[in-house]
């Protein structure tokens, strides 16, 4: 039955259809690979930005805790939200904050392990950032003032107490943790960047190899 169907076409028509199918297959595959390559290239930029943000957050935390400038606190919150949103997009796919609404695919199996390593370091790191963002810089303590004369103290009992503002120890401990962990944060983020670079190189190799083979067959 197939022979009868093929006899309705000339050799030129058969070659034309085979050529058309090959061309369409080539274009579809190349465009798919190019889409994957562009996705990986974008993720290289995103992961590189996150590596920079991890160090920026430590610097902003240090400046805020030691100077109390609210501008640094606002910048710290923006950096944390940007990092968090970017990491979520890299893992599950979706719109990347700060990249003009660009979308990326979920992480491939070759990269997913590196993202999990980043998350292991990031979760406690983020918790300490939240402490710095939410806790007051100072705490108030009251001490007895023993230098007030007894007759004055009897008339004004409040005068016995002196208010003293002290540095919030919790804040200082969180800053110390961030500074000690900053190198670990930088390393896991740089490893993620390298994983995306290697992934992009592998896809680029696949594109070149496929075009060469497809051109030869065509």
C-alpha cells in the first residue's frame, strides 16, 4: 500500500518533502538548543549578581550596625529580597526580579545540586539578616543610682533608677555570624556560577555538533 502511495509522487517531489522535513527538524532542534543556551547565559548573569549581593549584604549590615544609618537598612532589605527572589527563580523557574521581566526555566539536574548547596548556607544567613532588619540596635536597662541622697529618693522614687541604653547583643552576634560566613556564601555562589557556565558551554558544543552533523546529512 505504501508503494502505491509513493508511486503517486515523482522522485523530485519525494526529495523535496524529505528535504523539507529535514530542514524543519534542523531548525526546530537548533532553535530549541539556542533557547536553552540563552537561558543558561541569563542564569550566569543572575548567579553572578547573587554572588555580589551576598557580599554587599554583609557590608551593608556592618555599616548599619556600626553607624545606625537607616538608608543602609533599606538597601539591605532590597538586597535580601532581590537575592531571595533570584534564587527562587533559578530553582523553580519564572520571572527574575531586576531583569526587566525576563523569565527562566527551572534548574537542570546538572545545576540543581549546586542550588541546594547555596540554600543550605543561605537559610541561616538569611535568618541573621532578618534579625538585623527587625531587632532594635540598642536595648534599655535600668540601674539603681546610689549617689542620690536618701531624703531626695524618698520624695522621688523614680530618681533611684537610671536608664542606660546598651548595644543589642543579638544584633552584634548576628553581624559576627554574617562576617564569618561571608566567604562560604561567596564560594557556594561562585560554584553555582561555574556550574551554569559549564552548562552553557555544553549546550554550545551540542549546537555546534548538531549543526555539523545535520548539514552533512542534509
